C-alpha cells in the first residue's frame, strides 16, 4: 500500500486568497526592519531574564519623569515595548504556520517519492510497463548512446542506484546529477569521483579551511557546525562569499564579492600562495595582484599541516567552475 501522509487540495480560489493574504501581510508589515549580520552581532539583545528588568525600569521612569534626562527617549522606548507586545503573538502564529508548511512540504515530497519508488519496483518486476515501453521506444529510435538520465543532487544514494540500474537496463551510460553545472570543460581531466575529501570527524582537527562560493549554513549545515566548533579552538576559517550572510563562525578572513568577481578573488589567493612558495603564479590573470586579505588566507593555508578547501554550490555552478577548481 502506498504511503499517504497527506491529502492536500488547494483550489485556485485558495491560492488566490493565500496570495492576497500574503500581499496584505507584506503591506501591513512594511515597517519591519532587516538587520545586517554585523548589526545582529553587535546589538544589545533583550532576553527573558532582562525583559522583566526593562519593563520595571520603564514603569519607574514613567512614574518619576522629573528624573528622566532630556536625551533619553522614554516615550519611544514605551512605544517600542507596546509594539513588541502587539507583534509577539502574531509572530508566534506565523512561526507555527511556517513549521506546519515546511512539514507539509516534506510530507508531500515523501508521498511522491514513495509512490515513484514503489511504481519503479513494480515496473521492474512486471517487465514491460507502459512507461518502460515508451523509454525503450526512444532508445530504439535514437540509440542508447543518445539517451541521457539526470538525477537530482539531493536524491539519496538508493535513488541514484535505481536510476543507474534503469539507465543500464536500457543500455545507456549517460548519467549525471549536475543539473545546474554550466562549465563542463574539466570533464575527463579530473581523476576519481567528487566527494568531500575528508571525513566529517576530521574537520575539527583542521589547521586552516577556506570556503569558496557557499551559503554553507543552508547547503551543508553539518559542515557549518563542525567549522564553527573548530574555529573556536585554533582552526583559521576563511570565506569567499557572494551573499554576505552571517556564517556565525569566527572568521580568519573573508571576502564578499559578486559572482562575476569570484574567479578573480580565487586567482588572487592562488597568486599569493604561489608568491609565498616561490613558484610560478597561475596564468591568465596577469593583471591581478593579491591584496592583504588574499595574502593572509594563502598564508593560513600554507602554514597549516591539515588544511582544506570547500567549494560550494555557487562555485560549482559558476560559468568558470573549472578555473575555480
């Protein structure tokens, strides 16, 4: 029996109403602010323990306005507290709704995957299912060499193995998972298979690490957590980022550049490393000279006995991915 965690039925009217409600929320909450990563780190934050102190202090000041200095905006602070009290219960409802929406998204995807795997297994058992017949007709018409199969990079190993068996059964060896890759010039030049390059447990022992083109907390939260803990000890963690998002990691050095400039920053770091080692620098970037940040990153990688470079999705999907690699 197929898995059926959820049976959702959103009508066009439902979607229109949801979109209108979201538009209303965005309009009514236009006064919300968006803090920069630096502001989030530096701002004094009112917590559960300090909130009672803040409330009591404002009450005392309100009752003794004669002692309030002119430069203290008591009315503004009282207004902020009032707005906070109004906003909090609505935010709690939004958070609960967000959690349910994410769980629903996961359940819907799981139901689809379960049905697809069950259907594939049945097709394999019974042989000539209608879907496989159509695939076989395509292979007969164009030849197995002209038929390719694409697997999602987010698929499980089991799913990718099933895809490989399906492709092999139809005589095709053309399988790929790099759905967003644009630069294939390195194909055939790199040995082995793409993988992390070290065990997750070894990340904590790195002397230096460089992360290039990655929204690490979203792409690989486990690696982000390992690097965060490593940086608290002695690991020099550096980032070449295109989003400027707060990694919540103690960084040795960091660049925040546009994707178009990603290759130039990597080249500058490579040149700095070459200069430090006294070897010929990377060719093709004669006009680039390493800045102090690039030199510091290169030096951290050269000094460390255990060092590693992590390439994120932005680097892998870059038009010059082979050059970055």
